[in-house]
C-alpha cells in the first residue's frame, strides 16, 4: 500500500492531486455532513457474502457507504448501482456518464474522447481522474457524501490511486454469460431526454453442460420516452467485442486485486431485474431496507 501511494505521488500530475484532495476532504467532511437514515443496515454485508470473502467494511461509522461496481460492458452495473444509490441515499457516479457528458460538450477534450470511446478503448487514467475529481468536488459542495462508483476503477493503476486516497468498503462484481452481454449492449436504448436506460433484447439462453439457462425479459421504455430513444455510438457489435476484450485484459485483474483484500462480492445475475434485484439485496443484507423504504413511500 505504501509503495503504491509512493508510486502515485511520484508520478502525480495536478489531476491526481485534485482527486486526492477531493477524496480526502470527503472523508473529513463526511462525518459532519453525511445523511444516512439507517447506516447499520446499509453497511452490513450478509452472511452469504461473508462466507465467500469475509470482507467486513473497515470502520465506516462516520460516513456513508463507499462502494464500487465491477462488471463487463452490458452486465447492468448502471442499473443496479443506480437502484442502490436511491436506496442508500448516496450518489451513483458512473465514469462512462462523465466521459459522455464531456464528449458531448464543446470542451477541448470532446473530439479526442469521442474517437477513443467510439473505438471501445479506455480513456487515459489522468483524464478519468480529472473528470472524477471534478464530479466529486461538485458533489461535495452540494453536501453529498459516500458513493457508488460504476466504471471506476477500470485498471490496476486506477485502483491503486483510489486505494491511496480513500477506503472502499465493498466491491460488487456483477457476472453474466458472455452471450447475454453482447445481446444486452446491442439491445440497449437510452432516452435522449431523461437519460433512462431501456432494452429491447429478449434474452433466452438455454442451459447446457451443467450451466443454468438465463431468461431476461426486454425492458420497454414508458410511452413518454418511446419516441426519444437513442443508441450509444459504442454499442455496435464490433465496438462491444472490442470493449469486452479490453475489459478482460485491463479490468479483469481488478477482481483478484479486490479479492485479495477481502472486499469482493461475486454476484452472478440469475435473470433480469425482477429476479436479480431481490437476490442482490439479499446478498447485501439490504432486504429490510427496501421494505422500509417502500412502506415509507
Ligand atoms: N475508469 C475508466 N477508465 C478509462 N476509460 C473509461 C473509464 N470509465 C469510462 N471510460 C470510457 O468511457 C467508455 C464508456 O464507459 P461505460 O459507460 O462505463 O461503458 P461500459 O458499458 O463499457 O461499461 C468506456 O468504453 C471508456 O472509453
């Protein structure tokens, strides 16, 4: 850990210093500003989780959860991270969204980012850290605390930097068969107005060789979004295949990085949202939290 920090600080650019400041100040300020209705429930991993990795969160008493979602393109990180962020009252921060905001802007990085993203390649660690740092600082100014990160870290270097500046309590690794990932990316549709995520794919993969089959119903857009649906430019077959390959090379090693630190919760999606959401809550020991939220709504 000390070695990683040293490496980071030696090669640090202004951006890395910025993320360090943002994360550090979040830690200091979170204890005084955080709002967490039921912190104990939100922070306790279930026994099924414990039995796999025993990654007890490290004394997060004075702040909200700091979680990371890992998983291949199309697995549903955004969907489940966003639902959990609503449930736990912490921001869902997706670096892919930050990149898309920047590439759709008139900023100096827009053209460069568009080219990289549309080939399915990774943006440089420095650019990502700069975008993330700005997002965290803006959130902090609004009184946000805690986070669920989606799409970051994506390289070992990013994970080392993150580890050097803040503590991650839990890393949820979503898993799905590769045939389903491609179909889900190709079927993904986004509402250009509200940003809602939908899917026209109906996935029905039969089980074979002892592997269970999987059924995922389409997720249709509501009428108010139906005529505003767009596809991401990087959700073409060629680019999705490139993204999956890059994920396996650059991001897969993060599983071992976090497993070895006892922080990894492996979660294999059993189906679509109706089947997977309750099981994920169970794995996170959050079922009661959901029931109380629904009752209060
Ligand atoms: N942490 C990151 N490091 C480098 N590039 C990133 C990172 N997060 C997002 N990106 C860039 O943004 C693109 C879209 O990210 P995301 O929406 O998370 O896609 P995916 O569906 O592939 O998980 C990525 O293909 C990559 O170019």
